C-alpha cells in the first residue's frame, strides 16, 4: 500500500523514535526509499535530535559546574569562620601568657632559709651563697649593719633575696648554683653573715636606726626587736 507524503510526515517522529508498529514502520520505510523529500525530513529530525542531545549535555555540564561552585562557596564560607576563630584563640592565648608573665614577674617569693646550702667567705672578699637545688637567684640586697643586743655590738652582714614566680617556674636560676657578692673589708669587719627572709625584711628595716653622722655613721639594729629574724649562716 502506497502512503501519501502528508501521512508519512505525521508518522515520521514516531518512526524516528522507533515506536511505530512493525507494519507501519515497513510502509514508512518503503515510502522513504522512493521519496527524497521525506528522507530529507527524516534527516532533519535526526539532526534536531543530535542538537538536542548536545544541548542536554552542555546543560548538564553547566549544572555540574554551578554545583561545584556552590560547594566551593560553602566550603569557603565554612573555612573562613574557622580561621577567624583560630586566629582569635591564638590572640587570646598570647595575651593570657603575656598577662600571666607580667603578673608572675611581680610576685616575689620568699626563699626559705633551708634552701641555702652554704655561705662562704673567700679570700677575695666575696660572699658566696650556694643553694641546695643548684638554683641560685641574685641576692636582692646585702649590707653592713651593727647588731646591738643587750648593750653588746656586733658587726654583721645581712642579705636577702627572693625569686619572682615567673623565674621560679621557667628559669634555672640566674647563676650556676652559686651567687657571689663582693664586699669591701668583709674579712676585717664582719663577724657574722645573716640571711633575712624577703617577707621579713621590712621588720628588720623597721628595727634599724642610723646613729652618728658622716663617715662615723652606722646603721644599728635593735637585736631584741629582730629576735628570730636573722639567720646566721656564717660566723667567725
Ligand atoms: Zn513522501
């Protein structure tokens, strides 16, 4: 049976998609063999389908790219707050350490008398303080004094020292387990070298009065008032 062109044109999309019945498809094929214009119409359908497929593929690619971009943005958005939080934490930590350091350097800890292993007097007029734990801190102050007890005077040297909290935590001591202090005339004058705890130094200072004037002036400690506060570590 011969089909007219208009009928073939209506059937072409179905034929093209392969959804015609077998007999219809055979008739269409037969018509196409003898009709150039309907073959051209079928070729156009083929071309359209290819373009559509290309468009679809491009669309999918564009979607994939858009999706990647969104994911990237999300990752950046999540990363930035994390970085800021990390940075803030570092700043806070650094400030805390600096703040603690400043505080700790101002905390003056008393060094117990038992921590001092020995005090020796050298031929070079140097007073040497040796610590039990090998950590020695600079003597804060040392001075000549006259100790007056029951009307009797004795020439002594007093020294005191402290360690600040920061150094006690993080330093090994200022000197290698021993601290030397040079004194003029130490050999001749000093009969006793006494340690005064840093937290009791003010009491000793309060019991001290200057007597005389000029080169004859001497700082006299009221021995009765400082009983128990002076710890003799070296005596002759
Ligand atoms: Zn035809």
